[in-house]
């Protein structure tokens, strides 16, 4: 059996070592098909929120999936903490994924279960499968309630998840991700189905988590103003390549416009 691999401890504030490091990454899902990602370089540092912009088909979701081993790495390298993602066996991939919190557009909650139980699901990798029967440890239940309070919906703990609004369900999903004690959070279009007010609340919550927990948060978005308002750095993908990258404070909508240019605009 291979020795277990663990992610590095959180870096101190101001440290230069990235938590996630991607170099010259290419992804092709099958021989003869076009590249989905082509020569991607990306560092994610503790305490920062990075907005990943790009139209549908630009490679945003694939890039996120390579970090947790759900997409093939054709060439290049992806390192998440101490994990070399391309070389991991199945058990090591499970360990990696237990260290990475994920938030999705569709929430991925179990609607018939209570809000509290959905959050507790984030602790199953350490609490054990027997707890799927509902016998979670008292310490885990206390932490889950604390996390629900942190995201502002502790008063909904006993309600079925399906009874909540979209914005409330997304906050449950964030609390579930935090239940893992993650070393990084990947949020794939987390506000695509939310109204503007809830979008702002969810994105600011993710940004505060990055700062307070000293972990990187990578969030993919479609809306440029949201990226400009709720991130520390922006990376823009087009046809699988990074075409814009920089500190949010140094970018504006005009500089980010090429991410969404149509083929006709390119030829003009």
C-alpha cells in the first residue's frame, strides 16, 4: 500500500508558495480531439479569491476538474499541496478530494434530508460511513451548527434542504464544504442560478472564507462586473488558453472584453 499523502499545512500570510500550482497543462479527452486546455499556467495562493472568466466551452470546468483528478492531464503538471495529481492512485485521489471543498451551480444537496444533515455530510471522510445512518458525533454536530451560523442560516438547521430558497441552499453547500476543513475551495458557477442580491452575498461569503481560513478560493463566473467586485485576481480563458490574467485592482471591463469576443468580432 502506498504511503498516505496529505496536503501541506496552510501557508502563513504573505507566503510566496502557492497552495495549487499548474504548469503547461494540456487536456485532450480523446486522441484526435481538439485540446480543451492548452498550455495553462496558474498559481493559487492562500487567502485569495481568484475569479475564472470564460464563455461556455472555454475550459473553466475542465480546469477545475484537473485539480481534483476528475479530468485527464494530457501533459504538464498539477500540484495541490503535496499531491502530484497526475500520479495519484485511487486511494490517494480520495484523500486529495477530501481536502478540497467544492461548490456547484446546482447545490448538490439531498433535498429530503435536513439542512444540518447535509452539512454533516462534509465530515463523512473522517467520521466514517456508519454515520450515514444519522449517528454523527456530537462534536461534528456542534461544528455543523457553528458553520450554519457563519453562513447565516442556523435557524434553518432542522428544515428539509429542498424547502430553502436557492441562495439559502447555496449557503448550505458552502457550509458543507467548510465541514471538510478544506485546504482549498473550488466554486464552479456558484451564482449562475441566483438573483443579483444573493449572488453578491454568496460571493462575498466565499471571499471572506478565503481570507479568514487562509485558503485559496477559485470561482468560475460568466459576469464581468461580479468578477471585478468580488475577487482579488482574475484569469480569463478563451478556447482553452489564458488570454487575461492580473490583479483585479489593475483590470477593468474593457481589458476583460476579449474573453467574450465572438469570432466575427475577432475578424473585424
